[in-house]
């Protein structure tokens, strides 16, 4: 009898502990003012290349990557044409919706909001005319968003011309495809505070997500975390082979092919013969060919270019 009673007492204490613990979390967490967390420079960079809402939205109902900004590297001043330190800029052409931090500067946190409004003049940016933004910092290494159209007179057209197509990244559209293709069913974008440090790199900071929607953390992990994948593997060629058919580089991969994202034609405008490619690939897997068929070079306006831009942006 005694023994049973003691077990009952233990059980009730554990139950109280579990209930108390979970109630503490439930009551405490909402009392933290998460909205007051300042955006990091990573968050500013990310929201500026990703643009507004990536996913099911009226700006892009079919998830085709419409109305997205581009990130470009410029080496000459778009206005004066003079050489300058290589600088990353974010170009919003006419009508491309601005991201959270521009629409709602409160998202940026107290310091960045003040600097972005007063020094960066972001409130003057016009959606109708388009704008060019920068992530700038002051002498105290405090980061803010600068509206270079207002501060330096850089227009979207001049800036794209100064950059040239090869220095433009379509990572924003690429993130749309990441959402549409369901990459997040298998991949996470959230290394955790466990052994993940050793394999997938550092977990992100809370302030890295200000203004980002959606975060695309993933549901559960069936494949490597991709938050820092561009640091492990920066090879565009490898990415091309792997997306065309993952089995070309990882013989037992369960990842699907994304060859259809090449579209109808290759970089030279020649029609891609998918049936022929697969027939030759099958001969290769059956040992009737020594090498697999060549993967076509993608056209510069293909979806796969944007997807690879996005993947390689994740450093
Ligand atoms: C069915 C699950 C699945 C889906 C869906 C999937 N992947 Fe994968 N992916 C994997 C697996 C498993 C691996 C590891 C084996 C390999 O490299 O193929 C992988 C590897 C990768 C790698 C290399 C990772 C590294 O650590 O080097 C990249 C990049 C990648 N996937 C991107 C994507 C993108 C982008 C999409 C969506 C267009 C996608 N994957 C969709 C399962 C998946």
C-alpha cells in the first residue's frame, strides 16, 4: 500500500512539474516583445533581394516569380559612370512591391528604422517609379537601408545597365520556385542548436528574419539543411548537374529531377530534347554508355537560373 502511495506522490509531482513548466512557457513567451528585435544586416539583405511576400499572393498568383527585385553587383556608378568599389544593390523595377522593412519600417527595429528614414530616406521610395536600395552602415557599424534613388540619383534602368546581366542575381524569383516546387518538404532552412553546428553551420539569429515572408523553415528534415549551402558548395556546374538529375552526382539520391525548370530551349536557343536525353541516360545507367549525356546550359531567363541564384545566395 505504502509503495503504491509513494508512486502516486511521485507521479503527481512530475505532473505538476510538467504542467507548471508548460504553463510558464505559455504565459511567458507572449510577454516577450518579439517585434522589438532589431533586424540584422542579414535580414536587411535577405528582405531586399527576396522582395515582398514569396508564395501565394496577388502579386504572383501562379508562383511564376513575377514582380521580384534583383540583386546586382555594380563596379561603376550608374549615374556618373565612374569606377567605384564593387557594391551590392537591390533593384526594384516599376511596380515591384517593396519588402516588409520598407513598407513597415518598425520591422527594422529602433536604430535601423531611424537611420533608414533619416539618412537612407526610404520613405521617399516610390513603388510606381521603382527604386534602388543598398544596405549601408554608419561609422558605428549600425546598419540601415538606403534608398539610392533618392540619395544618389540611381534609377533602376541605369543601375541594371551598369551591372550587366552576368552580375545580376534572380534569387528573389528563385525563392518563389523553392516554395512552389516544395523543396521545403525535404529540406529545412533552419540549422538548430545541436550537432547541426558541425554539419550545417551556425543557427541563425532571431533578428535575421525581420521582414521575411515566408521563412520557409521547412516542416521536417529528410534532406540536408540548406541555410548555408552556398558556403559548402559554390559550384554552379555541380548545381546544374544535380538539379537536372540528382543521380548524376549522387547515385542513390531520392531527390526528384527538376530538369523541366530549364524550359523549352537552352542558352543558345536550341530546343532541348528531353526524351533523347533520358534515353541516353538510361543507356548510361544500364552500362551501354561510358558517360552520361551532357546537361544543357540553361537560358539566362530560365527558371533554373533563378533557382540556382537563390541556392548559391544562401551562404
Ligand atoms: C524528396 C525530397 C527532396 C526534395 C523535394 C528536394 N530535395 Fe534536395 N536533396 C534531397 C536529398 C536526399 C539530398 C541529399 C542527396 C543529394 O545530394 O541528392 C538533397 C540535396 C540537395 C542539395 C545539396 C545539399 C548539400 O548539402 O550539398 C541541394 C542544393 C538541394 N538538394 C536543393 C533542393 C532544391 C532547391 C529543391 C527544390 C527545387 C530540392 N532540393 C528538393 C532531397 C530532396
